[in-house]
C-alpha cells in the first residue's frame, strides 16, 4: 500500500507530503485547490506521460516520490523477479518510486534510486495501484473493454481457457500463414528454410539452459560487488602507497610520508629527549600504515575478481536479452521456439508434399480451436449471468432498484470468426427504468448513472482484485443525496479489503472516511501555495459541514456530526 507521497514544484503545489492510511482516505477542498493533482502525481508514478507544463512556474523541474509497503503484496515474488533482473532489490519491504520532470520536457524515473525505463515502471506499478478517474468511467462505454471486465470477474478458470485459446489461435494462424505463403510464392519454402536454419543455429549456438538466467544475474551481482570493493581498496592503497609516476619508483603516499616524518622526528629526538614521545607516536603510526597497506595489498592479490568473467557474464546476459526479444520471454520459451523451428525444418526437408500435409493440419487445428472457443464461450456465459446478478444487486444498493444489467453475447460472422478474444462479441446492456429495453451503455446520458455502474463493477471485481491501492477521482460526479450516501457505503465496503483514496466534493463520502485530508491554497508574497492537511476530528466535522452547506453554522455542524456517526 501507499505509505507516503511527496510532491514538489508540481503545478500549484510547492511542496506537500501526503501520508494515507489503510482503509478509506478522502481528499477534499475548495475548487481549484489542486485535489486532483494528487491523482495526477500518482499517475506519473505509474508511468503516465510527463509534460513540462506540470513544472511549477519559476522552477527548473518538478519531483514526485512514492513509498510503498510491499509486505502483504500478493504477487511480490513475481515483482521481485522483475526488479532483480534489473539489479534492484527491496529495502526493508519498501519500494521507492520517483519521477522528475524538467522544463525542457525530459523526465527521469527511478525505483529504489536506480534509473529505469518507463516501460519497466509501468510493469512494476500496475500491480501496486489502480486509478479510476473520469476517463475510466468513459471506458465502460467502449464495448471492446467489456470482455476484459468479464474475464477479470471469471477468474482463473476463464483466464486459463483464454490463454489456451490464444495459444491454439496462434498455432492455427501460423499454419494458415504457411499455407498462404507456399500457395502464393514459389520460393517461399527456400526462404522459410533459410530463416529456420538461422534460428536453429543462433539459439543452438547460444545453448541456454533453464535456470541459467538466474545464475547469470547472481554472478553479475557478486562480480559487481567485488569490483566495487576492489576499486575502493585500490584507491585506499593508492593513498597509502602513492606514486609520483617517475621511473625511479619514488612514492609519496601516506605511508611513505609518515615514515619520512617518523625518521625526521627520530633524528630530532636523538638530539633532544623531549621529542622522544612524539617520535614514538610517529613511528607507531608509520608502522600501522605500512601494515595496513600490506594487508590491503594481500587482500587485493587474493581477491577472487576476474574482469574477463565480468565481461563474459555481461555478454552472455546481453545475448540472452537479445534472444528474448526475438523468440520468447524466458529461456524455456526460447528453447521451445528452437524445438518448433527444428521440427518445421525437418518437416520441410522430409515432406515433398508439404502443402497437403499443412491443409490436413489446418483442419485438425481448427477443430481443436473451435472446441476450446466453445468451452471459453460457455464459461463466459456462466460468469456473465453471475456478474449481471451481482451488479444488479450493487446498483440496487446504489439507489437504482429497478436497474437491469445484462452481459450480451453475439456470435461472430464466419468471415471474422476467431478473434483474439474469442468467437463472441461481448457487450454490457443496461436499463435504469422498468419497462425499458436494456440497451448499450453508450446510450446512457446521465453521468451519475455511468459513475454508479462503474463503481458497481469495481466493487464486484475488487473482491478478486489483488491490487492493494485503489484510487477514485470524483466518482461522485453527477450524483447527490441518497445516491451519494450509497456510493459512500460502497467505497467503505471496498476499503475493507483495500487501501482506497478518493477525491470528493460530497459530504457523505467525506463523512464515511477513515482519514480525511484537505487541500487548501493561499497566496503568499504573490505566489500561490497549496497545502495538504490531515484533519483531526474537529476539523473533519467542519469540512463535512462546509461540503453540506458551504459554512460552519451550528445546525450544519450538528448535521455533519450526525452524518459522520451514521457511518461508524
């Protein structure tokens, strides 16, 4: 979960620190105070596109840093693997992610202080935070996203079926592509053979074994540590022994200079006994420095550091990453690609009537693909009924008791039968009022209805969602009164299993919060300053009162107190 967010020189924000707790955290404040800027800042942490317009006037850059507690992260081992491949380790179960955007438009991303690409940042952060804003509400109107929502609800069964379907579809497409290639080009087989021979040689010569990537990364870490240690010891030895670079071998290091000083003091002490103590001290220091230099020299001589091994290890890792970019995400997939390529090469060399053989394979592959597609379709329809019922229940709780929600399935045309998602087009259908036919979500006019449908979907999906932190940016847009109270209860429910951050302008949601934060802005010496304050109980009551009536009169304050109590 998110422990701490620091924002500096970001739009109207000079410097604020936001420290949310577990449960429901609400952020409120006057219009224009910069409430949604906190969400924008977190979006940068998640890898959103940076703009130089975000930099506060008069500043050279803006800076955002987030600290996450990884202790209870469900997919921690998977995340550790991604980070370790880049030489990044967790520090005391914490992960620090930062972005810096400069006025020239360039930006820099870091994880635990190490520079990373935006793609890596996205891969890491997507399992930490999920942001739902106005754009996400609009996404439910896009029917292309509906299959993804349904599959998320369906869980592992549908995920595994879809994965198998995707694998079979790719194999089927490869067969079809080969048939088209052979049919349309006389030299197709020659070109294909040449490519396969190259693949077999490149992967075969590399000869990577499963588990080798982990061994290489561990070796690199040890060699990097040894190199760092050796460099530091060598610098210390240089300081102690020194060298003037001349052919005489004369040196002017700390040890030789101290030895010279000891000899001079010994000469003085031989003439004046009052210097005997100083001479003895200088002699002792000189001997210590000589012994220290000798010990460090021996450590360097005995150190197990091989620059050639470091170079070979880096080359080997580079070769592996090159092959991963071409043939698979890991060594297992690369070797599977090699096996398939070798088999296809043998097939080309052995089968004189390959086209006939491929057509036979296509029939068998299509039959298997269709069987899997039908199984996936059946599983989705079963999940769709359960999802519909769950969302209708949620909508009833959100003051839409007569709402109808359906998951519609339309079998695709034969010419476009096998899509990447399956053989059905999946679309959500909705009706808010009795007697009205359920229609496409895009027919919904009310922003309040769209917000509540999205919240209902999020609440249903959150029960199986492992993302620890969920953010809702003005989910209450277009709603008020009883609907706002219903939304507040839903957010409270989601917060029982997640850390929830919610930007709101509604009193009911602010009253339901476990922690309240208020953003306010002031003009100081001609500059606009935004502050983020964690509200105590009295301030919380006053803020809920402000959201209710715009002021803090006695009746409004009493109403605010009653509203807060209603959520306890």
